[in-house]
C-alpha cells in the first residue's frame, strides 16, 4: 500500500485529493492543513469520489502523519507557505516523489534553498504546469519545425498566477529553459487570494534559437485565453475557453481546418501522475531544476516592477 501526503487542503489540494481517490492503486493518504474549514472542504470532495482502496486521514499538523516514508507528496499550499511546508514535511518523513504547485516561491532565495534541500534529501521533484500533459499541446511540439512564435492573449486570468503556465509551455516547445524576458507591466492590484497580489500587462521572451514568446493579460470582461503559434509553414490558433483550435498550412493559405479539444481538470490528472510514478518513475511535468530557471526569470519581472515604486529593496513578490 502506497503512502501519500497532500499538504494544503484548499481548492487545489482538494482536487488533487479527488484525483488520487480515483486512481487505480491501494494507498493511505495523509491530508495536512491547519485550517479546519479547508479540511472539511477536502473531506467533502473526497466523499464525492471515495473508493474502498484508499485509507484517508485528515490532520492539522505534520506530527500527526503516521508514516515515516512517503511514496508521493503534493504540496498545494499558497506560495508564501510552500518552503516552510516542504521543510516541515521532510523533517518528519522520507519523501520519494514530490509534486509542487506553482508559482513555486515568492522570493528568489527560496529557489536555491529548495534546490539544495531536494538534492540533500534525494527527492525526485516536478512542478505542476500541466499543459505538458495535454494531448493537443503535446502534439503541437511534435509538428513544429524550425523557429516559432507563441503569442497568448488573456482576459481576467491573472498574469502572475497563470502566466507561468504559458512560459513553461514555451520552454517545453523550445526545448530550453534559457529564456531572455522583458516586461511592460501596467498595474498591480490585490489578488482574489488574501495576502497576494496580481498584475496586468505584457511579458515578452526569446530563447537562444530565436523562438519568440509574448503574453498579454488584462482584467477586462469575461475570462478568455487565446493562443497563436506560428512557424514558417503553418499557423495554429487555439481558444481555450471554447475548446476549439484551427490549423492552417501556408500551402492552403485560405483554409483553416478546425477541431476540438479539452483541458482536463486537476481531479482527472493527479491520479494519472501518481500511477505513472508508481509504475515507472516517469512524470511528464516539469522537473524542478528546469522549472526553477523558468520561475526565477518570471518572478524577476514582477520584483523589478515593484522595486520602481519602493525606496527599500524588494525581495518578496506575493504571487501564487
């Protein structure tokens, strides 16, 4: 029977729990959160899909975890608390596989601290940017030839909290995490999550091969996410909200071929991630070392914007 820990039982953590509940293996799951309300939410969602092959414990402290060895852990806390949660978990338990939510951390120094901890504890770690698992987005990588441009236009999705998905996908398509970024940020405002902030504006990037990235995001009307991927011989347009995409080859300049796709819920993916890890040790998500490079470059853009309006040195950007 596998031992699993889910740290953080809020909206996202409870969806991870649902995915684990539906997975095809026997497991004992420890759900840790100091918030009674969050634990109640997680228990309610677990009850919607619970199976007989799982033993579940809802606890408020790490010391209540009754297993010394954890086969798979998920840390789904807010970014401000993530490093502390990781340290507390690894002080209490030996962890084999680890999945971290993003944004990983709000300060640059925490990335190196975490890298050292993971190396010292020999924990194989990935970061949950799941566009790499989606069938459509994977298939696009297989058909790209030569240099490409990825442009995303988004409304009301959060440049900071969700922009890392698109930058991570650009790195995945390019096969490189060495990206030179610049930003034109126009606004910082409170996030819908208490204690965090959000931004509006644009981020641009270029890798060493000349592939180009651009992301424009504002809070203006209903949620929308639209992609345009261009190469020398084709264009791909994607509307994530409607689940539609269109492909046009240069030889058929007037013909857009349309099709449909869907983005899976987290509750549909977490079980698959765990099953793959337990069966083969393989995970399609971003390894920590690669994700660290992408996150650091991303976070620096927001820290620089915050620094412009402060006389004190800004070292923490509370995005999650």
